[in-house]
């Protein structure tokens, strides 16, 4: 057996074991019914320049039974329906999203209301509001929802949806496999008073969600995964735009958690390199091992698809959205892995700066960032 084949078999065992553990944990996981709650909620939607799709999301009626104030935070007043409030906000903080939120939290009375923060590209329902608010009411420091792209059509869209719904990079899988601070996506959050206090120190962090989870964990506070997905209706996109988005994500990961950065090719995207190694070596043993890895990863994809598929209206998790559920394509996880592997490779040769929300920033250790002189709007 050559050294190359032995190395490949070791990689197969490592990645296959990682997948098998994730699959086992997800098979034991059962979706719990969201505890109904009617607590007062302050829903904040930070956005600089909303697209037409985001304006549709911001205008969507929210069927929440309790008191709800829906506030859009933006430099310019967007087209909004009656009942949705606009608060002018044009922060100078490097992380404009955190700047928007801090301005709103200092301006708007909270009066015991649960604060929810949801990005404008998410279609908010009453079920999502309940799902995010209930854990905070029960004592969690932070609640987070799984970003779930829906309505994918083009190949690039299928790659993004495959990555976020059907691979290890799904936040459902990340959550059950997190050692220490839980994986958190900032697209939809429920904030306790303690989380709001921690947020005030994160205006210069590009990965404010990662840092918030890390700081809360260090203080022994709980982060709960919301049972309701944060559905993100997809507009047709290009492969280049998707690659740019996840390359930036890889750069942030490398800056914020350098210890986890090498796990991307080792554990999250090994399939394509191992398939290439099979063809290169012609080893039967390696081929059998990779076939086993493909089987386990396809089963993992199936389980994640079951857990992330929006339900029809009236059945809880997808209530009120009205999107047709896309038919599961289990092999889309291979597209997702290809996208993430390409993004990781691109991040290796990128300088330590990113263009984010129209501005260019230098990245520093710990996920901090500073505006680059002359970077301006990119």
C-alpha cells in the first residue's frame, strides 16, 4: 500500500467518523413543538439598501398573537406598509449591522420586550417570532434560527441551498457538533438582556455572531437553537456571487477561529479531493472507503433535508410562507461541498481584507476589522 493510499484511507476514516457521529446525533434529534408565547416583542430589521426581494420580506404580514413592534433600521426610508415602523439609522461603526442595533436599542424603549434581530432577506412568520422568543423567555441568553434557502432554481442557487441545508455546514449539523461555543448564524437571533450587553463591545467585529456566542459560552450562558427555520427566499444568483460570499465567510472564519479553519478541507469538504485521489491511485481499498463515505454523507444529507424542509402552511414551521417545498435532491450536497471547497481555496490566496456591505475592511485576529483608507464603497 502506497503512502498516498494510506493517507487517503486515514482521511476517509476521519471524515467518515465525523459524518457518522453527526448523523447519529441528528437521527436522535426530534423537532419539538414550539412553545406558544404572546410576550411583547421588539423586532429589529437592520438593512442599508434593501433589494426588491428584501422589501417584499419586510412588507410580509406577521401572524404573531402577541404585541409586536416591527422596526426597520436604515439610513433612508424604504417603501413599507402600514404597521411597519422606520427608524433612521446611519452608524459609523465598522460593523454597520451592530451599529444599527445599538442605535435602536438606545433609542427605542424595551419595557420588558424580547428583542429579536432578523435580517431583511428572511421571510418572518409568527412561528419564527415564537420560535426565537420562547427560548429567551425560558432563560436562554441567545436563540438562533437555521438559515434555510428556499426557491432555488439556477445551479449556483442549488449549490448554496445544498451547502446550507444538506451538508455539514448546515447550522443544524454545526449545532450538534459544536464543541464549546455553539455555532450561531446572525440572520435571525433572539437576544436576552445579557446578550444585548455583550453586543455593545462588538461594533468592530465582522463575525459578531461568532464572537457573541463565544463570549456568552465563556460566561456559562446558554445558546438555544430555534426549532423554526429562518426561510430565505432566493433570487436567481450567479456562481461568482456565491463564491464571493462564502470566500468572505472563510476569511472571517480564519480571522476569528483559526483553529477551526483547517477543518474545512479535512472534515467539511473532503469528498471531491478523495474522489480525485481514487482516480489518481486506482486503489480498490480507497475506492471502497470513499464509497462508504459517500453513503454516510448521502444519509446525512437526507436527514438534514428532512429536518430543514419547510412544512406546508398551517403546520407550524413553514406557516404563512406559501412557498412550494423544493423536491429534495440528495446529491445537491456535492454541489454544496464543491462551493465551500472552492471558497476555502480562494480564501488561501486572498489578502487579509474583505469588502463587506459596500465597504473595504482589513481583518485582524479575533474577527476584528478596521476600515481601509481609500477603501470606501466597493
